[in-house]
C-alpha cells in the first residue's frame, strides 16, 4: 500500500492539467458563471416564497466558483489534492436545509464547477440543460389559489353562529377550534374573493360577543 501511495504522490495524474494559464482559468470561470445563472434561475422557479432562500441561492454560486478554482489549483498534483481533501474534511455544514431538494442543488453546483474546471463545457451544459428541464417539469410548486387565514375570537355562546356562517361560505376549511370556559377561537382557511372576505369581516365585527377578527396573509417572503 505504501508503494502505491508513493507512486500516486510522485507521479502526476494524466498528461497535463486543462487550466494552464490565466486565460483558460478566466474562460472556465465565465462558463461556470453562465451555467450558474441557469442553476440559480431554476432554483428560484422551483421554490415558492415560503421555501425560497435567497442567501442559499447565492451560496450555490459561491460553490460553483469555489469548486472551479480549487480544482484548477489541484489539477495534475496529487499532493495538493490530498492537502485540499484534508482541509475540507474539517469543515461541517450545520445549517438545516429548508427543502430536501437543496442538497441536490448543492451537488448540481459542484458538478458544474468540476466540469468547467476540467474543460468539459459540453458535459456541464448538457447536464445543466437536462437537470433544468427535469426540475421545471416535476419540481415546480403547484400553483394554488391565494388562501388567507381568518381567526375569529368571541364569547362562547357565539361559536355556533360563527361556524354556521363559515359553513355557508364556499371555499372555507376549518383548521382549528379552541373552546375555553367563557370564550372561543376558531381558525379557518379561506379561498374566496377579496370582496367576500371583507364582507365576512364586517359581518363578524357587527355580531354581538365577537372580540376580534384577524386575517393573515397567505405567504411570507423569506429573504
């Protein structure tokens, strides 16, 4: 085993490295940036405003450029490859991914960086094209009607009339109901026009014993 390791360290891998000048490095980085733009666009289109993370999208671009640069440095040099491997082995990613698909985007970014560093631009472009088509076909979030959440609080005696109004409202779906000693709270999801939503708010506010009506936005933008 020691002889094999010594042979790998003392002898270069392959005939020569692809990136042998600043011009070729710049070309690789430019191609990597072009493919990264496609990657970032697909990532944005495959997430809604609740799961999209702009900082993670920028991190994907950093991974592409970093992997391209690192591979350009260690090409044709087993000693540097082992050193980089040892340095990266102490790094840990502790951030929990919001979407399980994010791990796939990380490997996609690394594959772009590696292919561009090796000069395999056609492989990187074809792989990016195929992956983009697949993700746009099966990975995009389903478009749904805007759903708002309405919370109604009041005295316990009014829970029946409130639920009766919701039951006669098409597009309403109960999410939770809390009944206390002298009060109640019901939470409904509503998929109704804004005009009908405003009428419901006015109706509940005009009822005796209603202590409050809250309407929550369907989505929250994540920076």
